C-alpha cells in the first residue's frame, strides 16, 4: 500500500529534526534522561556492592583478622550501604529522575545489604547457640526484610513526602545489628590488663551477653519491620530544613554520647530509634483503653434523650 501524504510529511519532519540535533551535537530528551539517571543508579549499585562486600568479609577465611575485626568491618560496610541508600534517592529527586526502574533496583540492592548481609552477621555472631537456631533467625530476618520492601513499594505513592514509615525501615534494622558488631573490637580492648578489674569484668560480661542478645534482637527487629508502628524519617526531616528544638537537643545529646562512648554509642542510638516509637505508641494505646468512658448514668438529665435546654423550651 502507498503511504498517505500526511504520514510521509510526519516522517520527513522527524528525520529532519534528528538530523538537526546531530548537527548541533545535541541529545534527544530520552537520551538526556538516561544520561542524568547514571548518578542515582551508580549510587544504588554502590549500596549493593557494600552488601556483597560485607558478606564476603564476614565469611572469608583468607583474611588474617580476628573474627571480631571481620564482623566489625562487615558492619561498617553495611553502614556504607546505608549512606549510598540515603544519597541515591536524594540524587534521583534532585535530577528529576525518580522512576520505577530506580525503585525496583533500590529494593533489590536493599535486599542484599539490609537483608542477606545482617543475616550472615547473626549467623557469625551467635556461635554459642545451636546452628539451626541462628540459621532460622537469619532466614526469618531476611524474609521480613523482603516483605517490608515489597510492602513499601506497593503502598508508597509517587507524591509521598517520605517523612515517616509504617514499620521499622530495613536500613535501621540492619544498622542496629551492624552497630553491635562494630562495637565488639572496642569492648574487647576494655578486657585488656591496663583497665581496672571492674571495667574488664563488665566488658567480658557484655561480650558474653551480646552473643545471645543479638540473635534475640534480630527476631524483635524482624517483627518491627512488618508491624504497623510509625517511625519518623530522620534523614528526610533534617534535609528538609524543618528542625524542632527537641530534635536539635537530641542531636547534640547524640554527638556527646558518641564522643564519650565512641563505638558503644551506636548500639544504644539504634536501639532507641527501633524501640522508642513502639513503646510510646503502646503506652498511648494503654492510656486510651484505661480512660473512663462517658456513661449516661452520670447525666440523668439526658437519660431520656432530651437536653435540659430542650425540656425548658
């Protein structure tokens, strides 16, 4: 069949437009979008690289490091993944390149860094426990991360302000476990002879308790991830520039804790974030349940369904 004259003219205009763009050295809008999307994509992939590196370091038998040092470096790599995860979303919004592709890629990398890598840390951290128990805990934690990520992708709208979360975010859950592994070398240094006996005894007790506490903590974090407790998006709130005096005071308190306690401040800070909101919401729920409900017997004048004013009229 012969092409219609309108179709020929339209095709000729497209060919002429593409030729002019090539002569000017310009890029088509589609090509420009793909070029700008490189930065957030690279940041997202950096998150996945940190997760894979954390798994490799935690399980490597070739590194001439102590087990505590390997777990500490793996925890630091998870924190590196958290930095990349915070930056890729900001880069995508700044360049106007938020897309479904970026969202799905971000979830896949999060599954590695905040799901699989913390599970490996739990397996390595809980050596005193039977292997089948630590293995089950790690699997449950990873599955809850996957459920959390899938639910977030389905329920989050494109125009969402991202100022809060339903359920504990997976980076915060993974960071809580990583914080304990990062603090291990510092605790071991406190067991050296240059410290007082009381300090050495407390550090040794903390290391022993930690080997049992971290697996239990992983189960609690897994539940909080799939729960409906509301958590604030601290990074988004600080980047938006809206800061209350309470937030500034909390930030100064956190900085002071890091200076004094060093690595030991990390587990404390992450545990406060993970459990503060559920405890507060649970207490408010109990207060609402315990409040006395209004009873019609307390207002006899309204028992017959008429108010005093209505009767007077």
